[in-house]
C-alpha cells in the first residue's frame, strides 16, 4: 500500500486505519501472476447498527476509569477464548453502552489494540486508554468472529 510491503493480511487494517478518510492511495495487488496497481480512496467504515436495545449482563459491572467513560466493561481472554477468537492477545467486551454502543461495539467483541498499542490484558487496555487524548476519537482494532475491523469511538462534547 503506497509502496509499503504488507507481509501479513492482518497488517493491512492497521496500516489503512492510520490514514485519514478521504486520502487517495495506491494498493498494489498480485493476482493470477500479474501485479496490478489499484487506486483507492480511504473512507470511514460506518458502524454496525445494533439490532435492538443493548442489554448489559448483570454478572459484570462496568469498570471504573477510562473504559467506563467510553461505556465499556472488558475482561481477560482465557486460553480457550484466544483459540476460539484466533488471537494471541486482547480483551473481551463484556458490556457496552454510551459512546461504545454508538460506535457499534458489541458484547463478545475482542479488542486487539487501542490506537496502535496492542493490548494483552485489562491492565494494558486501561493503560492504553489513559494515554489517549480524551477530546479526540479513539480507534480500536476489534475482532468479531472472522472479521477484523477498526472502530472509532467518538467522545461526546
């Protein structure tokens, strides 16, 4: 992408996520033995619209601190969760409300990174959030099933 080699498919979403919407780029693909340059315009991914009212599970209260300010409650991934979600690290979303719900996050999503910082534990997640500018949108790399996508949580002013 724009002359940068992508070694793994999982690197592309992070690279694209660092580009502002509206920027034009060139993606070079190798298809059927031929290299081809494709012009693309980066655009913002619209959040999934929740099917209905988001219900918080009663078993886990929201976290205190930066996660609660975004409307998130998260927990550690077990080794079985990591295998199921096909990730090496991340935190599982247990409850969603407010800004996080408006951004399209759902219970059961796995947050892999905050900004460009990988998060392997709730403590690392909280630390990464605390470093973010609270007046600007926060970008999360999220895995839902086999889909990996960036989600932007916008603060309410």
